[in-house]
């Protein structure tokens, strides 16, 4: 960046990571984050979330999971969005166990109705509505009540499958 006369700060680096990620140059995005970690400026959770989104778009879920796991060691705390992207990525691939593993790893203070709704929607999108149903009980055990849109989503999915009793 400096060679091109661009001020290398957190904003320009994060923008560069985003451009690389969205244009299919995910490996270059990883290199930019590595440079940030080594030379500064240190990547923030926003930078890492951009990288996570790029990894998932590039079907690199294993790399996304490693990035998420490494964030705290690199000085950036994952937020609910960080966890949800990885969790929902696995759900959309049909890997229910891995999605649930990430839900269990998510700090309780970050878990909300939206977390569960996103996971339920991802499972339904993957045709795994039966796997999504037990999440309603999990929510309730955590003191969270499913939002009406979550219940409507499940009812629509079961109705479309002809699984609702008259």
C-alpha cells in the first residue's frame, strides 16, 4: 500500500481485505491480515469478520473456523456475528454437529434469539428442518423465547413438507 502512496491504516487494510475477499482473492486477503498481525496496524474484529465472510464465500469453512479460533490470540474478540457466520456456514453445508459445536463454544453473553434464528434458518435452507426443531428447546433452556418469525419459519417448513397434522 505504501508503495502506491496509500496510507496503511486499519481502514485501508480492512477495505483491502474486503476487496480481495469479495473478488475471489481470498488467499491475498489472508496475506494482508498476516501482514497486519506482523507489522501493524493490528486487525480488529471488523477486519476479521470481513475475512470470515470472505472465507465462507470461498467455501473455506475450515479456514474460517481457524481464523475465528485465532482471533483472541491476535487481540480481537469475536462478536456474535463472528460466531454466527461460522456456525451458519456449517449448518448450510449440512454439518449439524459442527454448527452445534460452534454454538456451544459461543460465549453465553453473545447468544441471543437472533443467534438461534439464524442457525434455524440456515438448517432449514439446507433442508434440515428436523435438525432445527430441537433448537427451540435449547433456546428455552437458556431462557430465550423463540421470536414469532422463528416459529413461523419452522411452521412454513413443516407445512411445505406436508408434516403438519390437520
